[in-house]
C-alpha cells in the first residue's frame, strides 16, 4: 500500500477533509447542531477516508490540534437525544475498516510479540467489561466509555504502524502536525489580547488567576516543543530556523496555561533530552543562550514600560499575569492546595478499595465515594486524575502490567537503535520524548480516558513500532 500511491491526491484529500469538518465544527459552535450538515459531512468523510485512509488520519490529527474536544467529542443529536458517536470516530472507523482489508493482502507486516501485548490488553479490557456489566454494579454507559477508550482508540496503534512506514509518510504527518499547532497558537493570541483564554473555564483554577490558553492546546504546544527540539539540534531542513523561533511561543503557551503538571512533565522531559543528546549539547547551549537573551530583552522592555507608564493596560496586564504565574508556581509547595488534597484523599481511598482485588481490579463503570469533610461526592474510577492508576483500579495488576510491558518494550527497543543518520536520530528522540513527557503528565490527569489526548499516545507508540521495525529490516 505504500508503493505507487496517489500521494498528492492523499494530501489534497486530507486538506479537503480538514476544511470540510472545520466548517461543520464551527457551524456547531456558532449555530448549534444541524443533522443534515452532520450527515452530509459524515458520509463524505467516511467515503474519502475509505479510499485514502492516510488522508483521514492526517485530517483527524489536524482537526484535533485546532479544535481539541470541540471536534473529538462532537456527537450526533437526533430528536433531542445525544448519541456518543463522535466526529473523530468517523475517521477511525473508516481507517480501521480499510486497514483490515489491506492487512489481509499477502505483503502485510507480521504481528509480533510486542503487538500481542496490546492485543492481550484489549482482550482483558473486553472481559472486564463483560464481567462488570453482567455481574457487577457497573454504570453501563460509563463502562462502555471506558471500553471504548481502552480498545477502540488503542487500535490506532496498529493503523499508524501500518500506514506510516515511509519517509514521505512521516514528513506529511509532521507537516500536518506543525500546521495544526501553528493554527492553535491563535488561541494563545486570543488569551493575550483578552486576558482570559477561550474555553479555559472548563478547567477551573484552585488558585487565583486566569489561564491564557486552555489545557488541551497547552498540551499540544508541549508536544510541539518535544517535536521541535530534536529538529533544532539535528536538523538541516528549512524548518529548523522557523521551529527554533516558534519554541518560545510554544513555551509561553504552556506557561500561560497555568497547568502545573505540564510544567513538571516538561522539566522531566528536558532533563532526559539533555542527557540523551550527548555531544550535541553544545548546540542546545547555543540556542538556550539565545532564548535567555531574548527573554531578558523582552522582560526588560516590559519592566521599562511598567516603570514609565504604570497605569497603561499593558503594564496592568503584565503585573496581573506575573502575579498569576508566581502564585501558581508557589502553589507547588502548598500542601493545603485543594487539588493536591483532593487527589491525595481520592488516591488513598482508591488504593484501599483496590486491595480487595488487586489482580483483577474493581471493573469498569465503577465509582468510589470520597469524603473530605465538607466535600462529599462519588467519583468515577476513570476520572481519578491519574490514567495509570485508573487502569490499575479498573483492570487490576493484569491490565497495568500488560500496558506497562508494551510501553517499556517499545521504549527499550527504540532506545537501543544505533542511528548514525541524523534524520532517524530526530525521529527516535521525538518519539521517546513524547513517551517520557506523557508518562509523567498522565500521572495527574485522565489522559487515556480522553480521546483528544490519548490519540497522541497511541500515535507515538505506533510510530515507535514502525521505526523499530524499519531499523531492523
């Protein structure tokens, strides 16, 4: 399937789908849901993606970067009833169907041991769902949602491994990713102008302040930093200089989101990245010096404006945002922070419940009662703000061991690849960097339980599988 394909048609089709679905999502946001427009767009998306599955995936990734959950959770409404069939599912269903058909051909990639780990994880999830619904007190819609998050979206691993195998495939994926990230910078601009980012009310703060950009786009900008740094260090393409000067904007977005766990995950990633680049640290130091110089100049100019025109809107905004940033950073050391206390109390309760059946877990669609004095509530296990702990409590040690073994297996295999080619070295550091960053970030939010986040995890794992296989063939 990777030979003699109509590559230009694939790219044109991908941009066509991206534009078409952008119109649909924008229309839904402004005018409300329109069943006729949804049906027409869905049929066209299905047909085009069935013919060119790569086009569907490229468009899907771009749309997620731009609209985040406004795209990935956009469902169908019939007679005032909402059905959890999302726009992102249209693309994936068509892609999976086409990949299965093509996989049945003679020259298909062989499924090996590492792939069976994911298949076993999916089978275990299906068994847990069946037992939870048939014999447990599971909330069926919640259980089905977890089933979908742990089977339907992880299947993207196999589709990516199958569809993105050549250098051209990777380049086009990179182009669509960067395009989506650059467009999403518009949300940062909006936040800088208005002082409050669009859709930031969906993730309220536990400290004083206002986010300049929403959580979803901040996560994507963090991924953009992870993609950009290896290219800056090893690259020779025309993108190198452009990305080098986009990184400060990406970082500004991550900081302006006031998402503390993203800051922590990015710091861990940077420590790992500096260690991993070895002799290329001199190039990193070169660019770090430039970034520090640029930051010093900008901060000096802001300080000058604040001192000379203290009543100006720019001065007021700078002082306000500085206060928000300092307050948020200092909250790292506040043991009484409500979000810290909520997680600590919830996680202790979860561990005590898990002790009853640690091997098989508590099942899908379950809740736990949280009593924090004045705060009492039932919390779904899938929403305990720690994806790995959520999998452990729902699927037991069997589930988390299968997933952890898959990730560690791929990480070690890719890490051990000896690559003298700088282009391959870039790909290696990007993929491993995403896994390092996500492995930290996923400890603090329900990432694998949200499709607009989880698809990037399964994309990275699928590409890691492809890179490893190609390096040994």
